[in-house]
């Protein structure tokens, strides 16, 4: 198994990402939120990544969002402008309520929709951790049909950082994919491109599954296959444009 697939320590994840992009959380903030010892040390000793922008952006199926992590602004969800549902502190969804309590959740950042022409930017989700169960998730700021929508990202903060590193590394291959298309033009070897694209995507899938086997089938697996669709669309667009 290559370096991208082995289980890295939290410190190794920070170094592989770029230590200058990590900002530690003040211990006074961490201590007020009830994190376990492992997560408290991760937050205060290692920190969370705040850059680069490309590693914190997600092209989802119907929107592009920017994850804005705020290590200096940790707060309980109940202390934000969160629109509490009638089911508070429950979400109103039976499955979600089996693994999350809204009143325990700590906000470590926000997830904003990218600005689209003619549409204002909207604060759509909070990036949160449930300190008791350790799970990392996106929580919608406004209930829909009397329920709060929650996207489970990872089982714990270490797995979240490992998954984010896998995504950062995968996205780092995109310039090479673009260069392959730009230099090849009409003569671009489709088989060569597809072999390269499938290899880096397979490495991405393996890294994500290794980072968090339990939570992988929720957000990350779906997002990884969405990235595969984007690669294919990029190929088709460049091929059509070269004709």
C-alpha cells in the first residue's frame, strides 16, 4: 500500500497537507466544548486547515460549495443563528436522531454556496462535530419539511482530516489531466487519458475508504463518484471543443 493509502498520524497529515495552512484552536475554546482527549489534542495541538481554497471546495451534483473552517471561532450550534426545529434538540429524522444531538454539536466552520450570476451567496450549512460521539457532519441552517438535514462526513476529526487530505491529493492531479487534454487536442489518446484518470480516481477511492471505513459509504463515496462524472464531462467537453 502506498503512502497515500496508509494510515497517517495527525501530525503527518498536517505536514503532508502543508503545516502553514493549519491553525490551532485555542485551548480555552476546546476545553469548554467537551471534546475527548484525542480530539482536544488534535484541535489545540495540530489544528485545522484553512487553505488552500481548492482543497476546501466541493463541486456537488447541483451546486458548488466552499467549506470555510474557522479554528478561532468554535461555538455550540445553539449559540449561532441556527433556525431551531420544533423537534429540538432532535433533527426530526429517526435515523439521524440515532447518532446525533443538535444541542451537543460544536460548529467548526461554515459551508457556503458559491456565488452564482443573479443569485446572492447563501449560508447553507454548518460544519459541526458532536464531541460525545465524535462524528463530523454538515448541518443545514434551516429545517426543510420540519426536519434538519444532516450530512455525515466522518466518524471523527482524524478521519475527517485524512479524508480531506485524500481529496486535496486527488484534486492536485487535475492540472495534469487538463495538460493531457490541452497538449493532445484531436490527437489525444483517449485510452491513455482514461487509464490515467481511472488510476488516480481508484487511488482516491482507496484513500477515502482507508481513512474512514465506517463512514465512507455516506458522503465521501457519493462525492468520489461525482468526481468521476466530472472527469468524464471534462474529457467530453475538451474533445467536442477540439473538433
